[in-house]
C-alpha cells in the first residue's frame, strides 16, 4: 500500500481510524445489509485503503490548513507573527535564545526534602525499631528499649507523611505542566491546531470516506498488489478464502516383475543360505 501523496506518514493512522468509523456508520451498515450482490465490509476497506489519495483529496483544503498550523508549532519560537513576511530577525531560528524562566536554576529545597525525607526517616525508623525490640527482648527492665521503639515509630510516621506530601506535590506539578504550553509558543495556536484537526477529521469522514464507500458498494473488488507486482484475483480477497489446496500425484515404484536385463531376461530373486559351521575337534593331553 502506498501512502497518498498529500498524506504524511503521521496522518496515515488518522485516515485508517476514520475509515473504520465510517464502516460502522448507520448509512453504510444499512447499505451493507441490503440484499443483492455487493461488496462486503472487508472488501470496501481494502478498496478504500488503496484509493486513499483519491478519497483524501476531497478534504485537501482542511488538511492543508491543519498541516500549516502543525508546521508552525514544530519550529521553536515560531507563531503566526513569525510565519509572515514581516517577521523580524530576532524571532527567527538563528536568534540567540534568552533565559527561560520556566527551567529554573535547580530543583529547589522542597523537592529535595520530599525525596530524601521518606528514605532517611523510613530507614532510620526501621533500624530504631529493630534495636528497640531487641533491647526490650533482652533487657526488659531497661528504659532504653521503650525509648528506641517510640523513636522508631515516630520516624516511620514522619516518613509516611513526607511520602504523602511528595506524592501530592508530584501530582500538582504534573497537572500544572500538562495544562501549560511549551515556552515561546502561542497557547492560542495549540487550540487552533486541535480545532483544525477536528475539522479535517469531520470533512474527511462526511465529504470523503462515507460518500466513497456508498458509491463503490456495487463496484468490483480491488486488486491488492503483491510484492512481485502481480495483482491478486478478486476471489482471493473474499473473507472466506484461507489458502490454496494442492494434492500430490500418486507415485508408485515398479515391482520386480516389470524389470528385465538387456537380454530380456527377468532377474531371479536372490536366495541366501546360511553358512555351515562345524565345531573343531579337541583332543586331550593323553591322546597326544
């Protein structure tokens, strides 16, 4: 399958997804259930994928607008003002980048504490608890054991509290970073890009894919190209086809009765007889 000339590789999955949604549309399903000879859903899918260039051309204007906005976002520091002919040199790609306040100079004290506090407090608490219970088991009358156990449980509670605070801070940071746009880019451009993608999907579905499926329902099945360049017959594209079945011819070896030597004589079957063995004669020492 070759991609359509005006469809980029990253937009091919969108086309296939919209094609699958169009095949589940009510009008297409009703046409597929209608009696009479026509293509099935799998044959329509194959034919539509092979004709992607023809189908997507019906929504070429919406697709071009969507691609232009996406290319504008792909260049750092480029927005609507930077794409026009009146853009200044300071906003181009060759201008030196200024300091980015979003990056910061370091991680900060609070993230470091929320990372190290659970580890240090948890490890110290476990050690204190082990020592405390060991002392209590060995010397039950000493107050040191009770003190170590109390300190251990306090350290464990501090570790759990620091872990909860660190997790909450991580969630808030991820939510804030996910809602914000990259530095140097227009937030409105991201909204326009999402809207352009939605408009292109709608136009591709309503004006291109569904009309093509309905118009080609009674057409001939498409010939799917093979690697060698030969087309596959239409009957091989049917859903019920699995693989060709071959039967091997029956071969049998000729018997001995059909074989003759150059003089026309038939060979006689070989006859084998066992060799005759006789025991050797042994004489005793008195007979020598």
